[in-house]
C-alpha cells in the first residue's frame, strides 16, 4: 500500500479532497460512498478480511451462514437507501403488509397461534383488528395495551428526560401486566433494542414503538435478506465502492491517527502512513476511544461508559421441512424468533432454522451441548414436525458485544458525528442517531458523518438531501 496523498494539477494547486474512513461496517461503507459520490477521493480501511461489520456471512462446509438473523422495517429509510445504493433492494424485499406469527408453547390447542399484523386503515386503527383478536392477551389486557399505545404516541421524543427513565417502569405505571409485557412489548422490544423493557431507556423504546408502529400504517412491515448477508454487505457493497472510485483495503488495522500542523491528517497502519484532509472513525465505540486524539471530545471517557449487550444465534439443520412459514416469534419458551434460512444458505436437502436470541447475557457463554439440550426440545414443543426429524447439524454463533446496551441514561453518552477537532468525524450505530443499535442507525450515522465532512470541505451535499430528509 502506497501513501495516499492529495493530487495536484499542473499548476501545483491542490484540487482534490481526500478522506480516510476507518471501519468497513455499514457505517463506514455508507460514509465512504457518500463522500466518494461528492467527488472526494476516499480510502476505506477495515481490519477484518471482509466488509459488513457484525452483519456478515461465513462458510460452513457447503453452506453460507449468516452470523445472525438481521431484519429491517419499512420505516428504516436510510438502510433502504443503502440497499438501493448497492443494488441490493430486490435481494432483501419487504413484506407487503406486516404479519408476525406468534406461537405460544404453553397455550391450549387451537389457541397457540396468534398474529400481529396491520390493515390499510390509518394509525392507530391499522392495528386495531390485530389487537382485538390477539389470543395471547385477555380482553382487559388488550384494552390496556391500546391505552398505553396512545400514551406512548403522545410522548415527545425530543424530551431528554425520557432517556433517564426505564421502559418497564413506564409500562407498569400505564397498567401493563407482566403477561402483556412478555406477549407484546418485549416481543417487539427485545428484538429491536436487545434488552428487556426494564433494562431499556424509555426514550429509545418510545422511539422504536412510535416510529415503527404509530407513525405510518406500513412502517413496521418487515424486510430481510433472501440471500446471505455477505452478498449484500460485502460483495455488492465492495462493487459499489469500486465503482465509486473508493480504494478499499481489508486486513488493514489502523494503529493511530493524528493531525498535522497544516491541519491535515495522518493515519497510521502497519508499515504505512496515509495522508488525508478528513477522517471518519467508523469503528466500535471502545476502539474509537483508543484512536481519538486528545481534545477531540470533551469527555472521551463517556464512550467507555456505554455498555454492550450480546446476541446468541442457534443454528439447526433438520433432515426434512419442519416449518412451513418464513419465520415466527415464540412465547412461553426460551426461543425468541425463528427464521427459515434454507434457501439463502444453499441447503439442498432438509431445512435450516436460525434462532435469534437477543439480550442473551445468561446464555452467551453456555457450552453448545447445554444449548442443544435446551433448544431442541423447545423446537419440538413449538413445531410438531420437528418431533420425528433428524438433526443433521447444530451449532451456535455468538456476538458478545453485538450492540450497545440501550440502558437508561445512554443517550447522554452517545456523541454526535462532529468532534472538536476539525476534519475528524464519528460514525457507528452507537453515535447519537436517535435509534437503537440497528442497521438503520449505522447507515444514518454514516450519512451524518459524511454530510458534516462535506460541509466542512465545501463539497456538494445534494445527493444526501433525499436520505437525510427521509431519515
């Protein structure tokens, strides 16, 4: 790798802005594309051998396995922009209309299956039919859920006091029973926040429910990749970066960044120094803390106060089809969400199910043998077809620091895209996007960092107006 310098024309005048983006997850890819689309010469550095951050794929024999199941919603406008930008939207389509099958392992026969769905009626009537017929709550509980939803809709997301409160206490104060929390609020909240209601900031929880369920009738329609995540976030992303003129270097870990006397930046990698006008740090918050130059943030130690939360993914391959729907959520069981990944993985015989287990602090380090003994019987309880099926393979993937923990008070710890040092910007789902740690938050952060950098460089931002306005 040769040193990156800003080119000059024949008169010796500096004429091309340069940028180094550190980190090749969704935030870094987005920032690099947005900068390159404005004519900036960009180098993207990633320490791993691939792009995609924590939304990636790997090979296991003949199968292509996602490290974990990732979904997005119709209201995730920035991630949808990202899919369009890398020509991947057709590979991760949305449902025509929200429909979530919910199986209760402990319910009586005939009442095990409920559904969370919507109609085309305006908000909040679009959920009325689903709530009225939801069998996993009593009539009184359903009525109280409706009243709590209206109270939630009335909260001001700009009120910083919401961040200091926990969602569980708010739900209890608004008449929500433990069953209602389990069967509805946590069913959605754990999957999106990676924390139960009692451990979640009211501000972040309110944002999730207001935006996803109470903003537009179709906001919560679910989309997911019908191909391996690596095809979207690595293969197609790298093609888009190449086409945009971005120089992408993987297996390249940054050891330090520093600002020169002339205001430009030096980015140190083993054996090389890269020179640039601007730098975007799009790495996990603890790594960003270690790379930040002195004075870049007023209180950099706050980054270390942001906690992390794990996600456990259980992968089961059967010798036959045991699930006839693309996914379902579970109640009355340690199982949370189950997805059919057969076609996406390339499996030709049998069926491949992926279980996504969020807020998995108690299980993340459990031996595979223990998890096998726990989850295979649960799948048999939920899916009668699994009771006579042979398990061809069982394995787990663990993301111990999958997301930042959305605890009360985390909002004051999340920095914005700009630092106090000119030319240095931050990106990552953990920055102050207003969203929890999702693919949407990561892309929004990349857009924000690129927009701030382009403004400082005096470069056009017209191509970002559409996604910024949608976001």
